[in-house]
C-alpha cells in the first residue's frame, strides 16, 4: 500500500480524507469537528440543520404559518440558525485547528439566502463550502464575498466545464477542489444525466481522468479532485494514488461515518446498517427533486414502488381505446380508461386501494383512503424546503410560488421523512417507514471485519483505520 500523504487543499496541507455532508441533521458539528481534529476535512450538513436548547437537545422544527410562503420563511430562519449552531459546534470539537466545510444543496429552498446567512453568522468558523444537487453557478460569487474556498460537486467533466465557463473562472483562486460524485455509487441524490443508464454503472477512473483533463485546460493542475462514492478501503484505490493522469486526489467518505459513536443517527439505524446485504440499496427516481437517489430498499421505498405500479393512463374524453368510463373523487368526475385498465383498477379497489389520485402526466395512481389522506395533508403542509418540488408543486419563484404543474402523488415530502428518521429516536420502525439514504457500499458494514461483533468506532478510530489503507 502506498503511503497516504497530505495534499494542498484550500490553502493548507491536510490528509486527503474528507467527510461527506449528509443532511438533514446527519452530518453535524460533532462528527465534522472530530473528523477535522483527526487531520482531514470535516463536513457538516447545512440543510435544515439542528439548533439546540440549553440542555443540548435538538429543538423541533415546528411550523405555524398559515401559508406556504409564511412557512418557507420559518424554514429559512431554522436553516440559518441551525447552520450557525453546527459551525460553532464543529469549531469547538476541532479545537479551532481543523478544516471545516459546510455542505449545501443548490436545489434546497432559498439556498443562496441560507448559505449567505450561515456564512455571515459564522465568520471565521467555516473554511469551505461544498455544493451540488443542481448547477450552482453562484457558488463562487458567494464564496468570494466571504473569502472562503468553494468545492463544487459534479458527476462529469461536462458539468464542470459549464460551471467554469459561466462563473467559476471569475474566482479561480478560491476553488479549493472539485468533488467528483459518482452517480452510481454515492448515497443520497445523484447526478445521472438523461444519457446515462442507472442500471449500467461506469468505471469512475476514466470519468475522473476526463475531469482532470478538463481542469488542466483551465490551469487547474494542482487543484485536488475529491472522489466521492464507493470509497471503502483505500487499498482498493491504490492505483489512483500518485497517478499522473488523476493528479492530486482526496477521498470522500459519506456512508462510513454514519457508523461511529459521534454519529447522531439512532442506535436502531446503526444496527440496521450492520445487517444490510448486497442488493439492499436501491437507485430510485421517486425523489420530489426529480433526481435519482440511492437509498435502502425498505418498506418506505417499496410502498412508493407499489404506488407507482398501481397506475393507469386516462383521458378526459373517450379517445381511441379509452372507452371505459370511470368516476374520480367524491363527485365521481368522469374520465376514460382502456377496458383492460378498468379491470386492473377494479382489482386494486377490491384490495382496498379505492382512492384515485391524479398525476401531472394524465395518469391515476391508486392508494388506500388513509394513505391518500396523508399524501394530501403533506402537500398542504408544504414549507418550501426545495427550490422546486414535484410532490407539492412548490417553487420559490414569484409571483405564484408554483411549478405550474399538478402536485405529484407518486413522490413524497422529503423534509418530513428526513426529519422523522433523524429525530425519531429509538423507534424500531423509523428505519422502515422513512427514506434511509445510503451509499452503494453500505452493505459492506455486515462483512467488514472492522465491525465484527457489532463494534462501533469513534470517528478518530475510523479515521486512523482508513489511513492504514486496509
């Protein structure tokens, strides 16, 4: 195993191990601070992060506004206050010596306002901003305003080329690194393009070499690339170290820090990680963002999959094969289905899926009365946590704050489920009934001897083990 040496990143020498940011409330100031204190780069999530009461307990994020716009303003306040609280905690945990990054999603609601508010309230505590989930053109502008380094997250050389030419060339000196997030291996939301097949993963090495080639055209030979997604033991990536085609390289760990003593997730969640098997992690497109995402194929995901399969196309007038009339809603407003689809609907109704919900694509999905009521309630209670949400049809643009499309019941309220799994304590059902993000390699907890007999390391112990390469 080659020696793992420090590299120059963000103007300082650090060990090339980066903690990946995981929101909501999963990468927090404690874990980030301990990772930074170990000599790497700690990252806390600035996506609706927690604030704490006088006893150190997370303060519930409750919404009282009577409109979506009012609740959205409450969410922005929560997000800014939480980001500042986590920055302070990370700084304290690292004794002010480590490198601390804040991770944001460009597609989160009011991303520009939130990151600006956090940087204003936590001056001197944050060394860098990582940002993905979209095309964050304004990232460099915000970084320049506060003189912090920025780290765009991309999944291809093409995406970086577009960002550089449009904006980043204006603040080249503050680009601390470029995160290559592999769209088939990384957890959470992934950047698969329309031309890429989610079932056919590509080797990340040629894609990273293409990114480096593109960066060199812009004079970024010495700017590190941070490989994110699928990194477990560094001996598996030995041919990337000191590779002239790759250039300066660091490795990001998102999934592995979940299973540490400092990780804020529940013990139920930690024990679930120790039982995952190959095939338990599912790349799906149910997210209200419209992006693919990688999550554990639990009851929550399976219910979404089943709901999408209970779906038929309809017309508002009899057209072609759509000759079978069907009544939708309490008033039984008529639509037309094909005869075979009507037979399928009658079968679903006999099973209890009696509620027909319209989608933006002129289809109906069928759910139980209880589930359909929950869907409608979640849509009504929207607080605008995304810039565009297909589940609730919220969009943060004035004047109407709407995507202009019907709300889509085939998706879900992502804020609700992420807050629930993060804060539902030791409820054994929390990991089954909620979205449980995971990187592709999450199943390796169960087979890695480092975790034998249910061992859960501290962040420091995990960091030191990773540095051995094995």
